[in-house]
C-alpha cells in the first residue's frame, strides 16, 4: 500500500495478546514528498530514518503491516537522503522487550521475513540486481548484532525449519 492518506499508519507488533503499537506519520509536503516520522509505543515521534527530519523526506513510500504469529511493519521508498530506494522491516521481540529493525537498500522491497531464534532473514525475490536475475538475495541479521548483516545469493527460498516465515505482500 502506498501511504497516501494524511492519517497515522498504525501497526500492532509483537504477540497477538500483548501488542506494541508503532505509528508512521507524514508532514511537511513539498511537491510529491513528505517527511516521515516513526513513533514506537508511547515514545516521541522521531524521523523515520533517524538523524535530521529532512533525511526522512521521501516519495512513493509504501508501508505494510504484515501478519504472522509475530507481526511486522515494513517500509520501502525513495528517500532524499540516499537518492536510491531503501527501507526496513521492524518487529517487536517480547523476550528482549525491544523493537528490532532490519534495514536494506535495494531496487525492490523484500518478499519474506524469516524469524529464527539466532537470526533474522530478509529475502528478496529474483531480479532486483543483475546478479540475482534468477536467484534470491538474502540479508542475514544475527540476533543481538544490531544492524550488522551479511548478504548471500541463493538458488531457492531458504529452508523454513527453525523459522517463522512471514510473507510481505506489497
């Protein structure tokens, strides 16, 4: 869904019985761009990409709240600070009582989020890069390692054993 309305886009993250709400808002229209903000729980609304508000100015921004046993918030768009498409996927980890955010910079958004005990995977469908014309791109995030990730190019979707797999339908 492209974020077209002027209202907050809210998403309940975490376990179904004890959700943690995150909200994305936009303000400061300039041509076809807006500055996007993120509010986690009862916290203050901060620029979506961190840093200065203008760094979070974007156009064509898509936002999805995706379901699984755990829910995730996915954001993708063209942001002025980067000059290329980028985004992130956010989940709430009830065991750590904290939000986790997994960033990426690709031409196309991810299609799957794999949640494992030791790692999280963002999986991109074939075709986003020349070398992935027929292969999947995987960003691998080790739990507790913040934004540090590794990339791999593979021939098929990763195995699902040991993961909760959430399909992200843009």
